[in-house]
C-alpha cells in the first residue's frame, strides 16, 4: 500500500497569505495525485488532479505541482473560504489511499 | 446537475448487517465507476471500495474485504454497499463518489461526492 504523508499537520495563516502544503508518497505515484478540500460538515471537493490539473470551477489561486514522490498544493492568496482541511490522494496502485490531511487554520 | 444521495445509515449492533444506497442523477450513471469512502468522526478519509461502470470490476480495502460487498443497478442509477459483520471501528460517515473519468477500472479522481450517511456501530 502506498502511504501518503502530509505536512504540516496544521498551517496557521492570515487571509491574503500564501499557503504551501506538502504531500510525500512512500513510492512513486508518477503524477497520479489529487488534492481535495473539506470544509467541516461538508463532503470533500476535488481541487487538483493528475498533480497539476485544476478541476472544473476551481479558482486559479489553487495550483498543484510535483511528480514521483513529492507534491505541493499552493494557495496563492488565502480567501476566508479556504480555511479547511486538505487531503492528497493517489490512484497509481490499489488500494487508493489518502494522506492524513493538513488543516489550514486562521491565525 | 450531478447529484449523489446516500441513504441507509443508522445505529446498528456489532456483528449485524446494513446496506447503504447511493442514488445518482445528472450524469450517465452506467458510464462511470462509483467509489465508497468513509470518515470516522473527527478523522481523515479512508477509501473503502470501488465498482466499475459495468459492475464487472470490484476492489476493496483490506479493512473491509470479505465483509463488505459493492453492487450497482444501472437501470435505476443506484449503487449499493452491503456491510456484514459490522465492527465498532466501522463507525463513520460513508460517502459515495463518482469517478472523474468514464469507463475503465475506476482508478480515477473523484469529481462529485454525496453528502454522506452516518453508520454507528455500537451495542
């Protein structure tokens, strides 16, 4: 099973700041990595897939990069609605796996 | 618009069974794999199972293999997750999610999710 490790566990930032979230895989997942946002009480929402492709309707302030084992989700300027938990997920091997999540909290 | 609506959750005793449903609309259901993902209260996401667009391919997480069974009814655009021998550690919100890409095995990101249904396993 491919293990995804996300860091940091919590990121405390202010609106307007840049957020950089990391996801590291225990073995190469090529570029088959997705990012999801989950606001408390809601279902997850797909943000980025295949490492760098924005899903439909996702604002341009969200961007993804990386390949192999190291990936980054960047939020260029945090909006109030961006404070949430973010998960990475790989689809290279079964079982599909998620990272443990990074909470982006208001500082 | 795409909608996925889960139902069937509730309180159940350990060792008992429960079947969840995922009613889909707004897309060509028979062309897309459906995944089940769960989330224990206050915890992260755990992928549970997938069923391919035609029902021919099913994969399960180790934690549920042999106890859970996925199925689908393409005529009624509904997917199911049948859960046997439930354990306290199965307590979670269960989400169904649509594969982004059509056909194939379902190894695809999930572009639409239902709102989830809570399964509580307790004596």
